């Protein structure tokens, strides 16, 4: 039996304890979602959930993303990884800005099994690109289980190499590239930072990791504590990791590029911003990752939002906690981008 399939008490993980209470404002939103949205993803319902997500998730066109001329938007098909297909990159920047802009190279969430590069852009452009004069590239990486590791990560790496190599064409500053993502995308961003470091690839100025999905083993206290709660619990998480890793799920020799919490060397990484909720299953792996960066002598800014569950900011965009989290992310990006390039 794999480590991930071993009962928690045999792995030294305490039995589930009462969960931290949800923020009252967020709790109302969660209750209103209904049982269908909160139903765990299992191998049996995975295909149906993927089809439902693909039909329901917004996929704005380039014209819609231009927002009546506020943004310049271009889609590129660029060379993918060896033996892999081309990768689609959706590039956007505020209109009317001369010169090279810093770049946010972004990976969408969706548990590695859902999501698309277009749906995340309206909010990113509104909240980060416009106020910070920031260019954005969103990556359409292949999804599991149709493509297992390392395919999705290699898609992201190929796109990053292309973007850095075409900085003049894109009018971006290759010395000010921030890699980022949310949930599965946050895990991909963390893995991309490790891979670029070890391959000598494009150096990132920072890594923006929002509730990142980092650990396939499912043996943290918070993972068991939040079982059956929120919109992403251990059942959905295990389904997603198995879809990505196949037979390698839980293997002792899994490389850190597949699950960054496996990394034993976090030195030499770009400064990280990590945020998570106190009431989500990724809490402990996120806090542990920040701590491991500090122990390696690196820089990390960690925020644990009290009473926040996974994906709270997308589900409750007008909540006070969401506004606080948004302000903190913008402040970090502003500080990072204001510093001279190394």
C-alpha cells in the first residue's frame, strides 16, 4: 500500500480534530452553494465533473478580455516540450503603455484536472495588471488524467522559456518575471521555480503562490481535519493527485517537481508570497513550505487568513477577508516590482 493509502493513525497523524470555524461572511456563501458544488470528486465521477466544469466555467474571448480597449490581448501558439504539442499562451497588458513591462506568468487552478487559461484573466487584469502596469501571460497547460506528470509542468516550462526568449517582441522585462498561480496553479508555479533553478532556465523575480497544491501524500493534520468540509477536501485531493501521477502517487522517490513539498533543497529560489486559509486542507503544507524556505535561508511572506476555506476569494469576492487578501497581494507585488532587477 502506498504511503497515501495508509490510515492516518499508522502514519503518526493525529485523528481529525474539530475544524477551525469558517469566517461568518464566508460561511454564508459556502452554505448557499448547495450540495452539488461541494460534492467530493472521486474517480467514479471525475469525467462527469470535468464535463460539467468545462461547460460552466467562463471562457472569455480575446475581444471580451480587451474590455473596450483597456487591454491589449494576443494568443500565441508556441513550441511545447520535446515530443509534446504546442502550448497556448494568452498574453495581455494594459493598453497605451510604452516600454517593457514586468510580467506575471500565471498558471490557473482547478486541481490539475479542470480550468482554463482564459477564465482567470478578467480578475487578474482588473486587480493586478491595470493598477500595477503589469503584463500577464496565462498558460493553457494540459490537464490530467489525459496528460500525467510531467506533461503539464513541461508545458508551463516551455512557455516560460519562450516568453523570456521573446521578451522584446512581447515588450516585457525579462529581469522582472513573476511566476504565480492559485491552487493547482500555485503548485505548478512552485514546481516551475524549482525546475528553472535546476535547469538554469529563466530566473524569476518572485513566486506568487496562492493556496498552492504542493503535497500528494495527504498526511497533514489540516488535511484530515478538514475532511468533508469546504469545497476541496482529501477525497477530491487524492482523486486529483492520482489523476496527475498515476501509479507514482505516494511513491517514496517522487521528484519534487511533481509535488514541491517533497523538495529537500529550497535554497536559491526567488522570494515567495504564500497565502492560505486557516480552515482549508492545504493550510499545513503551505505553512510548512514557507517554513522550509526560511530554513533554507530564503525569503517568504506567509499569510494565513482566519476562517478562510479553499478558494474563498473566488467564491466570495466582496467579503471583507477577500478584500484584505487582495490588498496584501497587491502590496507584495508592488514592493517586489519596485526593487531594482538583480
